[in-house]
C-alpha cells in the first residue's frame, strides 16, 4: 500500500483547547486510518512550521483524499499537507522508466 506523509498545524483555537484540557490525539487518527483500511505508521508532534507529522499507509490517492477530508472537517487544523511517499523500489522503477528519455529544455 502507498505511504503518505501528513503534515498539519493546529489552529489557535485547538492550541487553546490543548492548554485548557490536555488530551491524547493518536487514538482518533488511528481509528480513522483503520476505518479506511490503512495503517498508522507513526504520529509525532513537533516544533516548527507544522505541529503534527504522521505517516500512514492507505490503499490509494482517493483513500488519502478521504482521510484528508475526514481529519480536516472539524476545522481544528490548518496548513494541512499530504505528500505521497515512494519506496526505494518505486523510485528505482521511476529511474528505469526515465532512463533513455530525452526531454529538451525550453529554448531562449
């Protein structure tokens, strides 16, 4: 199954809720992932541009879009990003497909 990197930031309202009532968020993400037939590989909270980063394995891009819609619907996230990850085997396959292709740069 394809893997996806999920990156998101919390809204200021969500941050205020965490401060006033600390709560564990992993169980909810795990439940959504499993309902979609996927696997939660990791979920980490971080400092910087994003507040949370996860890696999930899902059946395809449509399921990844459903995941995105589901976790964004409550409105507590912003700066949400999904990135499709390629395994080393998939990247090697892409290299082999690109081998021998000649694409010319634009002429000025």
